[in-house]
C-alpha cells in the first residue's frame, strides 16, 4: 500500500509538473512567432480596441446545458441535441491572443508547482519541527497537479489541432469578451468545441 502511495506521489509531484511544463513550453514555441494579417480599415481588436496584426476569433453558442451536477441529476444515457442558436466572428489581435496563452500557462504553473514545493520543501521542514502533515491538503494539491497537467495537454492539443496555433486562443478571447454582454444563459463553444454539437 505504501508503495502505491509513493508511486502516486512521484507521478503527481514530479512527473505531472514536468510534463505540464514541457507541454507549456512546446505550446509557447508553437504560438510565440505566429503572425496574423494586417487588420482591414477601421478593424480593431475586440479586446483591446487596437488595430494590430491578428485574425478572426469565432465561436458558437447554444442553450445552456447546465453544470455537470445538473446534467448528472438528469441521468441521461445519451446527450440531448444542442442546436447552435448563434455564431459570432470578431477580430482579435496577435497580442491579445498570445496574452491569453501566457495567462493560461501562468495558471497551469500555479496549479502544478505547489505540490512539489509542498512535498519536497514544506513537508521535510515541517516533519523536523514536529508539525503534522495534513492529508487533506496533500489530496487537494494532487488534484490541482493533475488538473494543471490536463489543462497543459488541452492547451497544447488546441495549438496543434487548430488551423493556426492561435485559433483556439482567439476564439477563447472572443468568448470571454462577448460573454460579458451575452451573459451566462448560453453555453459557448470554440471552433474545436463544435464537434459535439448538432448544427
């Protein structure tokens, strides 16, 4: 049993953070030198309002499908049809798209780095002072580490699968900006996310 716990700790405190960092670095390499086209006359970025190089961000929205708990409560064996109610396209500059990537990677680092720091710095110092190591804290950090690694994989996959490495980032920026106006009554999908929808 202790061997299994040690393996889980090694995977989540070392392997998962290293994988997340590698995937984040590969994502940056794919996206940092991407250049969009010059904006058309009077075309400005949806987020910053500047006329810089960029491309269009596009998204679709459907009737809200609810959160995971609500969907589980319905006990559906097959997903309901979710027809697209509307689509929008907005110009998003390269700087705002790349800023989105950097913020995502920063968030990933904040998720995966606390566990190795806790496990290999805090725990040795705390055990030497007779302080009890909290199992619940460690469990939360394990979950965060795995979630951060999953997010890093999704970010890297989106950069590889999209038409351009910044396509998904542009779509996400457009969603984040327009959601402020359209509200939370809809579920939003990027171009990659529409594969599960029925048009």
